[in-house]
C-alpha cells in the first residue's frame, strides 16, 4: 500500500517534469525546399508552407526535398536581437526562434525568382512594418509583397 503510493507520486512527478521539458524545448515545424509547388507545378522554386506561424521557443527544420536550394535569413527582415542564419546549399538546418517577430528568409540562388518565405513568431507585429519597408529586388520584391498582403 505504502509502496504503491510512493510509486504513484514518483510517476506523477516524472510526468510533470517531462511536460516542463517539452514546454521549454518547443515544437519543431518543417518547411520544405522544393523545385515546384506540389499544388501548382507552374509555381517553381518554393518553400512550403511559404508562411508559417509558430510560438516563441519553437523550431523550424528546413527540409531538402529537391536539391539546389538553401535557407538564409534576409538582412533587415528579422527582429532586433535575433540571430541571422545562412544555410549552405542542400543543407538541412534547424533554427530555434527565441525572439518573437517577423522573419523573412530567402533561397540565395532563387532570390531573383522570388523563392522567399516568412516565419511569424509569437507577436510578430513587433517588426512587421519595418520588415515590409526593406527594399527587395526582382521576383523577391513581388513575392514578399504577396506574402505580406496575405497577413492583412
Ligand atoms: Cu531555391
């Protein structure tokens, strides 16, 4: 009887502890790097999903579905105090987002073709207006504008 009670308490404590660890570690989301949108083959060189909303402390894994892409944060389009990232070609990188805000990122070889994406962390409005003002070129300008329009 006494043993069963102790065992119950220990198990309960372990469950609590593992909940706490999960909360700190956050969830891992996946963004795929692809040669074409699986829903629209005319839409070439894409991150899917192009817009991802996550909680502060969550992570994003940039997964290689097709070769020839990378993921790099775009200067000026991440919040103050956030770490920029710059993945190599065909590199699967996992980024943990501890600073809330709007993060714009690009695929370097396909920037001019508009291969860009947004990750929105927590209260992403903190730098949203600043992020929109950053000058982009070519297809990236058009693609970022389209993504920002989807938010309003
Ligand atoms: Cu690309």
